[in-house]
C-alpha cells in the first residue's frame, strides 16, 4: 500500500472513531486533523469534506453489494440461490470495517437519512430483498425472508456481550439468517 493510501486509511480510521464517539455532525474536519497530528490543509489534500470521508468509508461495501445485485440478476429465484445469496452477503460482511461503519450509521441516523450514499445502500438492499421474497408467498414468509439479511447486521447491535468473539457472532447470525429462509 502506498504512503498516500496509508494516509487516507488512517484519516478514515480516525474519522470513523470520532464520528462514532462524538457524532458525525459534532465532529469537525479540524478535530480529525488534530487527532491525526496534521494540519487541516493536509487533511484537505485527501478529503475535501466529511461527506467525502463517509463516501470513502462505504465504497468497498457498496462495490460488494453492487456485485451481489448483479449476481442475483443472473440467477433464477430458487431456494438454493436464496441461501447462496445470504451466505455470500454474510461473507462480504466479514471483510473490511463493515460493522464499524454500520455502528456509525446507527449512531448517526438523522445525519445520514438523506445522504446519497445511504440512499444508494437502501436501494441496493431492497434489490437483494426482492430476490429473497416471492410476491406469491404468504406475508409471514415474505417478512421472514426479508429479515434474513437484517439478522446478519443485527448481531453487531444485539450481541454486544464482549465475551462473544466476532467469528461466533458472525456464525450465529448466519445460522439464524438461514433458518429464517425456511419455508
């Protein structure tokens, strides 16, 4: 990784930490620069705004979900492919800083409600859910299948017990998500 990429990554790590701790709206670029020990001008070289930092933080996640959306468009809607989608989605969540970014979004819902990146994420999620849900299914089945993806996220918010390791949390979430897909 280049020095420039390392600096961008470090900025994102510090910004993410501060946005979670203090809130997105309450954190300034100046505070991020101070936490990094650089000037605000040096920070501007990499990111012109907090919005650019947020967009940078979720780019990898967006690409991964875009790939899943493209994959589901080529697949028949079968039980096997629905389960494959949930497994693939779960595996994608294991990469990067996904759970930290989700924590950021959860803590700053008002600030991100209409943010273009969040609008895009919601749109992608609905495309994935459409693949999991057959309009002919009973309402309870449609709800259960939809909730399978959210179960993968919920493990980070509902299982905050520090004695539970990340792998155990992820495995439990996948188990529940796959059980929700049962017809």
